[in-house]
């Protein structure tokens, strides 16, 4: 069982620092982590939880949520994390669909954790040996996507750890890895990528405050002071830690100690990847995954250019449909979606390839490149236009912080691409507009050139900085 291997790794780090929480100002060894997880499990059991009971956790990033994850994984509970910053109507909806057996009280969990960490991990709180079942569900994460109500995505415990193990094996992640964690923990990238992956190696997790402009100023100082060797950032986050870098020795430290600079959750502009490589001496590696499939592939240092997402993980096979939609067969497939009416899991068909909704290309070396979203295509007079391809070309224009392309109704062509643009501070709008139009003229086919450009003060973004295109508002035009 993968869970047995996972906890063997943590036991092997019994006296080593396994979790450092800068949020809680606390570090925890492997033995302390397991003891705390067992104490939390005993607390949940006292509230009526049993194996495969559903636990709802409306908790912020921090040590308490991380320990709760380990506790649920170790003792076969199902955990559903929800951001406390979510609108109350979303929390109420998730509760109505998930139908928890136990809802975590944040104050009681914190008290349980404090008491556990003050004790010496000696006598086990609960039996050491747990009878795992390969069909055990571990997590239900609600993902909003781009439209509609949040959708509950359930994952098997064994598959999620097998996915972490396959990723670690393919990219040489070992027990000396120290992962800097700044992702939202209720988000799959904040659970799988930046908690389970490093712990699966026997490595350590450094939990830092959520990455915002004010916290990004201290990112590199914290990275260096805590001996971090890896990070996983969204493209927006990567741009932020570069633009707001005020740490004198950051580039030297990165060149010597940053072994893995992973970037995910949204496409990374090639110009951004090259800028980081030129400045910090480390190639950022673009990962690709889906909420339903976990990690699928990742770029590698041998790739000649930026823009691809590398080769698939072991055991995953891919195929392109006639319209170039990427179809994926993977042993790490999710269990299924929660039925919003009954709360039961509608189990996925594991014999059929999963239609990703992404358009892709596969090169002669089996490296994958995502070219856009099937549903995002703008059909201009019968010609399919990819917003992602337009964004990739125009993102590099000087003075542009971010750009998002969507379709807009047109009387002649039916639909045309339009671009929403966020400027860098101090950039002159007229000059940037001229460069955008010139770049589109030189680099894009006629149908792909944005018909209009709309300036926005700030892009509407999700928890990792991914632009929420459904929230973009066209300005009033007189």
C-alpha cells in the first residue's frame, strides 16, 4: 500500500525537521507529526468519525490543516477542505452536497494540536497498524472551474499517493528536498504538489504565508533562511517573486541551491520562463494536471524551448482526437464527482480515456504542448482561434503585466477575439497599445488579432492567480 510507504518515509524522519510553519512559528519532526496526527484522529473519533467518515474543514493555511490531512490519510477519514474566505453561500452549498459526518471546530483542533505537540511522542494514541483498503477515498475537493456551482471531485488515497510517487521518481525529488509552500492548502496544488509530494520523498515542507504583493517582498528571504530547495508557483506568483525581489543574495542562492522550480495551475508564458532562467540560473518547469487526473506531465531541463509541458508520468497514455482535444488514460484517475442531489460519488468509468477539454500537440519526442481550451475557442467567421496562443504571443510586450483573451459577439464574423490588458505600474497606455497592435500584426494571423483592447486595473483571479475570465467585464462604450 502506498500509504504504508508514505508513513514509513515520515517515520524515517523521526528526528528530522519535517514541517516548518512560518505561519505558526513552529517546526515539527517526523515523530511529532505522526503523534499529532494520531491525537487529531482520536479527537475526530470522539466526535463520531469512523473509517471513511466525511470530515469538513473550513480552515486557513497552517500547521493545523496540514496535520489534519496527515491524520485523515493515516486513519482513513475523508477530508473536504474549504477556504474560510469563500462566500458563505458557497460554503453552505458545499456542506449540502458533501454531507459531512463531522465538521471541524477550528479552535478545538488548534487546542488538540497544541496539546499534542507539547507531549513527548512515546505511547501510541491509537493503534499503529491500520487496515487500509485500496478503495478508500481520501479527499473531496470542490473546484469551481470557470462557470457554474462548485463541483466535488473525490480521490482515492492510494492513487493520489501513487501519483506523487510517480512524479517524484520522474523528476529526481529526494529526501533532501525542502519545499516552499505558498499555495492555498484547500486547492489540489496546495495538497498534492506541495505537501504530499515532498512528504512522500521523506523531505520537508516549509509553510509560508499566502503569496500576496506584501508577502512576496519577503519570499526569497524566507526561502533562503529556511534552506528551501524547491517551490511550486503559478505563473502569476512566479512573476510576483521576480518583480518584487529585494533580496540581495536571492539569485546567487537560487543558482546554487534551487533544485526544482515547478510552475503550474495555468500556462506560463515562454518569455516569463526565459526571464527567470536568465535571472536566477534555474529553468522553471511547467507542470500540467487536472483536478480529476492529478499530475499528468511536466517539462524537463532537456527541453530546448519553453512552452511545453513535457512528457507524461509513468503509466499515463495520451491521444489526440480529430479536433486535437487531448484524451488521457491514467491509473491516477479520480474516483468520481459527488452527485449534488444525493451526495454520493458517481464513480468514473476507468476503462474510458478522459476527455481533458484541452487542445494539444505532441512532438516527435512525445513531449506535450497545450495550445488552448476547447470551450475557450473563438470561432471567427468559421475559423477556430485559440485565446491561449494569442496570450502567449502578446504577453511578452513591454509594459504588460497580464493579458486575457476572450470572444465577443460580432455582427459580421459572429465572434471576434478581444483582449483585456493589465498594465505594469508606470506604463503608458497609448504606447503599450501601439506595441500590442504591432505585435499582433507581425506575429498573429488576421483572424487571431484582437479586435479591441480593454484596459483593466486588476485581473479577477482565483486562489493561485489564474485569471477568471468569466468575471471580466467589458467597459461601457459610449
